[in-house]
């Protein structure tokens, strides 16, 4: 009598690590269902990845096109929230993890699988993001993290691969460890591990260097509705297409390179090199349009929400009640963020140079002008200043901390 | 018997508005002491300004060199606090106001003056900053704000000037209203009042356009001690000199232009065009070095303090107990911010490309590396993830908001 | 030919100030429509107030029953948000202002009135709350604030009243200025203006002193749905009835007295004496139930939102996009706040002594227990601690601030 | 040849768990130095505890009197910061942990010990607090946590104790697990693990029930300097004595009982019963005096700092650069918190009823009064309101969210 194997769903990338994981999981008694999520990682041949999984031993190999869901449900919140981790990183990898797990759990349930496997190491953020999502979506699923468990040197991994007929990349291997999707590309490794080393030219994949970019600036106009870009230079475009198009345009102008020392959730600092050309353009425009359309108090408090949301996403807690409550604030804040922003792209720079909002501009030229059209009540300022400064005035009268005491 | 005139100390700039204010204040029965504060506003001839005040009727005209005090006591906090109002504006004008008033109040006390006059209009932020400082430093001083009170058209002002022998600028007058100091330059007016208009070339004064900047990048190394830059390319330099030097270097590379819609304290949105080349370089380097040297929790909370401090300064409350408490936090946070940052300047871009801190780097290559030198305990992650995600896991087990409910 | 008079809608209370305002507004050429809003202010005879307005000269006198709208739309957010200004004051008067103006503006529009009058003085918060709401709901309405404009001594006011046949209270007038509604009662004045004076017995109106309260404790059980109380001791009750009932029960036990120095928006500190018995009970229970049902990160961030919302309401900005965004967060946070809280009321104390939530309790006895049923993975803690403390550990290893340096 | 034993310093309490730990650590090859820190835990006989450690096998037994250091260096920050975890818990146990470790590390260094042992379980917060402090103060010390490692049932522990001549408490054992110090007492266990169970009478140790408290209220006056209480009813007293005295006075009045569901750092909710009578009195008075002496903006921002500091302490990160920066803010904020507060204690209640500050009161009766002495400029309010509400007014004019659209 045959015992039925336990089924496991593996987040598969086509690379050596997750390919080696397939025989390794089979050795542990699993029937492996490999799943590749297409979230717009550039230059990947999904067909050959799908075949490779079967070739190295998966019982099923599934490719899921998640590009639109990724753009609409995972990138869109980041745009609305101006979400930049530590002021710089637009959360590229952190965004794909919860979507990948969502799909893997669905496939696990459809196939009666009892476990999920992911290819993260034990010192990065992604293991937390993957496992947080698994715990939230189905805490009964067990988790395998082969790469974290291997404890193999590179040589040992290659030996194991050869023994199990896993194709090993020929020639000098890439010194880089890349993760990419629609929204950007992350690069870690080797030479970058010394923060005083500059990132070499071949560390970059989506952008040219500013020096190689065209000598002529290019202007683009982005149209937003409810905080999201809906048209480029007047042409309506769904979000995933907008991002692809802007990655190309802005990448060509050398825009979107990020080089930073970053605090990981697991407690270490790492040096990261990111590229996110479309993100740089869209987020610059979004922030500029908010300056025009958000009421002041809302504009001044929103960064507190943005900061919390950004850290929450980075830290793997996308599926959480705090995320939902923060997004309720963000969504409410975006209703009037409608209008156009003109941006100039030039040799690594992207700047908003003009902006308008027919329906929702709170800029009132008659209030702002210094011309005769001025409708602002300058008398009001006298009373305003008196009451605005009353607490600090009384404080100094009483305590004479900074005031002249004579 | 002659009645002695009441003395007033006027914040004098040499321009038409504050020049006209002198006869106007004399008409109100004041003896006018004109004071110009040299805070590094470029291209101003302090001698001729000093003489002009006397010529149009001031009884005394005093020039105070405030450059070092401005840099050390007013700009330094902004550097340490990464203070950018609404994420962009390094508080240029907001910084000089409390220093100007400090000096004016000292001069008032030395000369037995009973009033201070400033040249702000009734719809800007500066009136609040001036008057908040006066109230705090000596609430018994009365305040005159002639420009706010004039209610004159341009023609009426010129007529009044001619009648009172105040020199009127000949020829087509500048369409711009400029305020400048060491730390930058603010420009408002006319054509800029339409947010969809692009800022014309002559709106800029400290920077060339990126297109006109050199085709060759330039690298500079800034050395920091306790959060402040102390050497440029290895050469020790006091802060005011550092700023002057970097304004020139970075301005030449087209760095530091800011064009934004801004929320003023008095309740309106305005369109502002700023330049701050040295600020762009120093603040980019400072933030980058903090990424290397600040402990994570401190790094993640500091932006809350920074945001509050920035708004407080913008809103005129420099002299306040909250400012002092926030700065106590900031100063404490900067003790370990020591090291070097290498920056690349090129056609409008300034980016940190390398950083090091011999004594205080918290980047630990042995923890961060993916090589065999790895000293990070990957096993620890398993337990960490379990407890880190326990609250959201239990939440989903109980409430099934996002989890599969089958 | 008769000129038609401009109509004005007056927020009328029946007291001397707003009664005198009627002839005063008529003298200014207005046809006065008096409106009293019944928001549950105890012990007021609405009929006689309505008649009095007509008697002193109003052309119309309208009583609006706003009790349910007040409870459901204005008090409910305060409960969900645990909104206590400066940690103590449940925003009693601040809540009725936007509702009063909403009704007055509606009546103004129905009657073609062009102005609104309110009875606030020039040094309180209420003038801001009234006028902020008027500006937001219809900036074309002009505003009259007779009490702020009178500049009358008490004697002058009484003389004016007598001349205009406005009834003047006979005998020794009350030393107190009271504002009350369903949610509580505010008292300012005379003897209370010295913070070292204790509030005298007759300063209180809704509560007995703890000493006079019953010697026997009373237990009540409040049932919540989505953050709002829906049943008392198992009996379903609409919110306005719940508040009335609890005011009586808790007031009898001496619960809900507040005596504090408060920072007003207009820049001064005032000494306030409040009573809010139902608020004390409901808010104690609500917070306790949140401790049981809110996920930790949500629970720890919500106070930031609560604090901002509370200040916004106190400061008159109920009608604002920031309010709407904050409430979107709060409403989202309350979905699981369902369950029962048992409270003990005794001589001024109200404490939660037990709580349960059949569907949404996140307290998991199997995780929390120290008995054999323990399902918590104690091994996980070792790894958790290692990574949790890694940033501060590395910080000390590098910088030796607190560590032994030998 | 004799191998020298490795020395370990054990945080010893005298209870069964840490007594059993001594032979257990000896079995692991350690020479055990037992250290008891006297932080004012009531009713403990330090002499007999010291002897017991030797009797069960410690090579040295040391009692350290830490009461004043505990009060001055660990409790004082909590007073200044109004630090109440989740709004209720004054951090009793969280405060003693870093002091205990500080002493243990000193003793370890003096004695050449290479390890520290603590008696925490694997599911509480204290293990984190102990180990965070050890890592920070000397990451080279290894850590033993016997109780977390035992995995013993109660019976197994008693068997082990008997085998190793560790005295086992006779008779029915206490159902409670208590941790106490000067600042309060924490109680967990058994019956309390069901949140719907009320805490039984014998769960409390420092307070009588309000019903048993005296029928006569008692007034006390606390005098503060720089945010700390320095005199009680006019009698100067060092902080540790103040706390002891107030524990007795307030405990007698039934003050300071706390019963709450709490979120632990390790991810679970627990039900805790605390007593902190002196804390209730001192913190009530401190907050009240801050209302009188803190400038408004400082008062309104300080809770953000307080909340962060409180969570940091609860979460074991006392020794951290963020703690130091937050305390720099707090210390700066307290300079003017000088004055007297009169409190009424009665049957579980403690309320401030009067307050004064000769030098630093910011309450200005001439500004606050409604009498003829009024010095407040009521005209100023008109201008203030206009500018204060301008952003929301413009928002509604443009967007008509709440306003009448006719």
C-alpha cells in the first residue's frame, strides 16, 4: 500500500537556491509543487523557469501572472502613502512577499498541501515577511526554509546540485544577489558589503548612469486620480503599464538609483543598492500634487501615518489590523489628490516643475498674491500672532529663560 | 524744552520697503536706529546699505556681522535635525529671524529704545517669527510693522518715497522678492504665483541650471563630528566657511534648487522657489552618516522629533521650551555621528556614494556578510519570527479577517 | 416702501447674555431667529426658553431636539477614540458646537438668513469652534458675536437688559458659568479662578461627593458592539438613553468629577471643573475591552491617533479632512471591539473588574497560562531576544556608553 | 590537577525557583555566586535569604542595598515621564531589571565570573529585560536561564529540590507569583488567568480594599522640584523614603490597585494585577503640577515622548541610545516643574484638589479671569480665528465635502 506524500508549495524563482530546494524537499518526503509568481521581474523567461522546476523534480510547476494584482493592491498603497523606508527605499521586495504567500496559500488549499517552502536565508527580512503572511493566512500550514537550514558552503551546494541533476550556472558566477519586480530591483553582495566601496557599474540593471543619460531633458506629465497615476502625457494607462513605461523612460535618464545603509528587522545594518526609476517619478509627482491639494493639518500629520505604515510593511506585517487602520486613513486622505504634475527628467534628476488641479487645488492665487488682487485680511495677522505666541510669551515673562532679565 | 523722541530699532535691509519705513516711522514720532544683520546674504554691500539708512533719515545705522553666530547657533541645529519643512525646505528665512531679533533687542536695550520695527507684510510667516521673538525676549517692547500697515499700492509707495527723498530703483524693477542668507535664498512673486508656470531662468541666483553645469562629476568628502561638518576634502573649516565654500561648489553643479507649494502658518498655500546648494550637500551627507552610526530604534524615532522641531522653527517658535527639549534630544542623538561621507556632485544631483566611521560605525561586516565569515545566528531568526508575528497570528486565528475561513 | 430686514440665526440658551443679544442684534438691523438646541442639558425647560426668546424680541423661536444626533454622531467618536483632552477632559462642550452650527446653518438656509450669531466671549475656545464650523459650512454667512463685542460690565449689561425689557435674574446671581449637555457639565468662574482654592460643594451639579455616595458598591455590565455600548446589564439601550441612565447611576456614586488646569486654544491656561459621570464609566469600560480585543501594534499606535483627534476636536476643527481621515482609522480599529465589561462603582471610583469577548478576545489562556496547558514555545524566546537586542548590543560593543570598558 | 570552576553570578530571590537553580547550575559545572538586590520588596528578610543561598550550595551570597539607587535612577525617570504602560502600569518590575543586571555585572567583573544566571521563564518580559541589559553591559558574559530550560512540572521541580536539599515550602503553596519592589507589586496566576474572574481579596498585598479604607478623607501636600517630589506635608524627604511613606498612607486608603489585560513583548496578552499606591499619588500630583507649569506646546508634545519611553522601558531597552535621547528631552522639560499639589485620598480615590507654583505657574489670573481685571485682548481672537480656520475654510470652499452646496 502506498502512503500518499505530503504536499508542499514552494516559492520558486528558477535560481540555484530554490532549484536545489526541490530535491532537498523531496528527500524530506514532500511532493513539491513549484510556483513562480510573475510580478514583473524583468528579463525572466517564465516558460523556461516553469520547465526547469519539473526537470529538477517538482510534481507540478505553476506560473501565476500577478502583475496587475501586484500593481493595484500592493504598489498603489505605497504611492498613496509616499512610503520610503528610512526616507529612501520604496519597499520593492517587501511588497511582493505578501502577494506571493497569498497565491501560495491559495494553491496549497486547492491542492491539499500542508506546507509552504520559501527560499529566504536566516538573516534577511524576507523570511519574516513570508512567514508572517503564512501564519496570518493559515497558521496550520507548516513552513520549510531550506536555504536557512542548509548551512552549506557554496561548494557544498554545487556538489549537492550536481548529485541531484540540478543545473549549475556555468562560468564565473554573478557576484550579486538580485531581487526584482515591477516596482524595482534590489542588489546585495560581495563588494557592496564594504560601505566605503562605491557601487560598481555592473551593480545596476534598470538604469544607466547619469553621465550616460541623454543630454537633453525630457518632460512628462502625470495625471492622478485619488492619489494614483492614471495617465502619462495625456494617455490613459493602467498602473502596471504605467510603471513598466516609466521604468524605461526614467531608467534611460539615470533616475532612481539608491545606495544606502539600511536597518534590517533582524537587527543588523546592511548595505543595499536599489533601483526604482518609475517609483522615483511617480512618488515625486504624487508628493508634489499633495502639496497642492492636501489641507495643511492633514498634510502635516500624514507623515506620521506614512512612517508607521512604511515600517510595518518593511517589517512583514502587511496582513495586520494596524495596516488596515492605517490604510483607512491613507485612502480617506487621497480623495482630493486629483490633478496633473509636470516633471523634468534629466541625467539622474527628476523634479516637479509645474502642477495643477482643476477641481481640487487649494492654492488660491487671490489669497497668495502680492498684487492688487490680494483678498487676504492682513489685519487678521495681528490678532493671530498675539494668541499664537501667548503661551511662549507668558512662559518667558514668568521664567526668563531666554529673555533679558534687566 | 525739547521732548526726547522715543527710539525704535528697525530691522533694515537697504531695500525700498524698509527705506521708506524710516521717514514713515519718523512721522510717527520715532528716532530710528537702523540695524542690518549680515547673515551672509550674497552680493550685498553692507557699507552702502549702512550709509543709505542715514541718508534717508535714521539717526544711527549699525551693521552687525552675524555670520558665525548664524551658522553655529541657527544652521547647526537644522543640520543635526535633518530639518526640511514639508520634506523639502531647509528653513532658510525662518532661521535668520530669531537671530535678527536677538540682536535688535540687545541694541534696543543698549540704546534705551522702546520699540522694534520689522519690514514684513501681513500675509507671510516672517511677521510671526519676528514678533514671537520680540514677545519672548522683551514683551514690553512695542512693535511697528510699517509694510503691513501701509496699505499702499506700488505707485503710492514710490510717490511717498520721492516726497521723502528715498532713492527709488531706476528702470524696470525686479519682478522678484528675495530673502537670502548663508544657508540659502528664497524667491517669491509675479510669474511664480501660478503653480503651472515653470520658474524662469532669472528666478535663480545661487545655482546654474543642471544643463549648464560641468559635464564632469566632482567628488567631495565631508568629515563630521557630533553631527556637524568639520572638514571638506580633509581640510578643516569652520561651519560658516564650509557653507560658503559648498554653496559655490554645489551651485556650480546646479544642486539645491527647490520648487514647491508650501503651507504657510498664516493659513494659505504659496508657491516658493528656493536655492540651498550647501544645504543639499551637507544634509545628504549627514543623513547618510546617520544611517551608518545611529542605532536602529533611535534612527526610527528621530524623524518624529525632526518633524516637530522643523514645524516649530517654521512657525516662529524658536524661543520656546519645546524647542529646547527637542534640541536636548537631538544633541544627545548626535554624539556618535562621526565619520566621512563621499558625495558625487553632477548636474543637479548630489548622492552619497561611500561612507565610513572609524570609531562609530554600527555596520558590522561579519554580521552582514553572506560569505563564510558570517557570524550571525540564523537559528535565532526562527524564534524571533514566531514571537514577532504572534499578535497578528492570534488575531487572524480569532477573527479571520484575511485568512482562509474554510 | 419697506426695506426687508436681514435675517440672523442666533444660538440661544435662554440666559441673560443671549437674551440681551436679541435686542442688541435688532438694534443692528437684524430680524432675529432664536434657535435652542436640546443636547440634553439637564434641568432646562425648553418651552419657557422658547417663549422667552419671542418675548424679548425674536421673530421666530425654534427648539431642535438634537439628543440622538448628538449622542450618535458626536459622542460616539469620542468613545471609540478614548478622547480625553490633556488626559482628562472628555470634550463635553467641544462636541456640541459643531452640531449647533450644523443646525443653525440649515435653519439659516431655510429662512434665507445671511448671518449667524453666537454667545461666546472673546477668550474662550467656543468662539473658535462656532466660527470654524460656520466658515466651513457656509463661508458666505456673516458672523455676529455680541458678547465678545459688548465690552459691558455686569452693571451695564443689566441696565441694557432693563431698558430693553429683558428679564433679569432676581436675587444673588449664581457665581458660576455653566455649559452642559448629555455628555457632561463644565463650570468656570469666580472662586475657581485661583488654582489653590478647592472647588466648593455647590460647584458640582451632576454628582454627589464620594463621601455622600452609598456605602455599598454597585456593579454594572456594559456590552459593546464595534466600540460602542449597546446594552447595560443585559438590557439593550440606544446611546443617548445609555448616557442619561449612566449619568444618574454614576453621579449617585460620586463618579466623574474632574478638576484641572487646562491649556486653551487661545493661549491661556484656565482652571476648569467638569463632571461627566457616564463618560467615566463608558470610557473606562471601552478602554478595558480594547485591552482584550485590540491587536498589540494597533493598540500601541492608536493613542497617537487619539491624541491628534482629541486636540483637533478641542481646537474646533471637527469639520476638516484630517478629522475624517483620523476617524477612518478609528472606525476601522473598532470592528472587533465587541464584548462585555463588568465595572464596580463605589464612592467616586469606577474600575473594570472583569471582561470577556466571546468572538474577539485575543487573550489566549493556553498561551498565557503557567499551568501544564501551556502552548507557548519558550524556546522561541531565546532567538527572539537575540535579534530584538542586537542593535543595542552592537551599539554598546562599538561605543561603550554604558558598558564596562575594561 | 584541579580545573578551576567557571564562576556564575545568579540573580537570587530566595524563592524555590532560584534556590533550585543553584544545584542545577552547580551540576552544569558552575561555582555559583548568589546576589540578592534589595530594591525595597516588602516583607523580605534579607539575612535569611542570604543564608539560604549558601545553604543550598552557593559559594558566595551577597545582598546589595539598591533602594536609593533604585529610587533615584530608575523610579525618578518614570515620575518625570508620567510613564504608565498602556495607560495604567507604572513599570514596577521593568524598572528593577536593569539595576539588578548592573549590579550583577559589576560583581561578575569583580569576581572573574564569566556568566550570569536569571530566574525568568521563557514567556515573560523579564527574560528580555535581563538579557538585553547583559548583552549591553558585557556581551562576552554567557547567560543561563535555568527556569526557562527546566521544562519541569511543579512535581518534578519539588522532587529535584528534595534530592538536592533545597527547602520546599510546606503546606498549601501560594497560588500567586509575586514580584515586588519599592515602586509596587505585580501578581500573576491561577485564578487571574481568566479575565472574567474578579481578583480575589488575597491577590492584593499593599492595599486594603476601598470598602475597608477609612471613612474620613486625608489630604496630603506634595512639594516638587524639577519634576520630583522632595517634601511631604512640608517635610523634606529623600525619594525612597517618600515612596515608602506614601505606600503606607495610600495603601491604607485603598489607592493604587490596577487590574488589566496587558500586551507582553513576547507577543501574548496576559492578565495582570498590580498595586502601586505611592506611584498613584506621586504621578497624579506630578501630572497636575505639569498642567500648571508646562508651556502648552511642550505639554501637548511630551506624551509622544512619554509613550515611546514607556514602551522602551517595558520592552527591556533601558540601556539604549534612544532611552538616553528621550530622557534628555524629559529632563529638559522638568526644569520648571516646581510647586505644591494638594491631594485628597479617600477610599480608593486620589485626586489633586489644589496646586500652586510660586515661581513657575503659567496660570495667569489676569488673563484667565472673567472679572474686570481681565487683561486678555479679546479683539485678537477675531484675527486669530480667521487665520486658524483658513485652511479648512478654503478646503470646504473648493471641495464642498461638508458644506451646503447650493
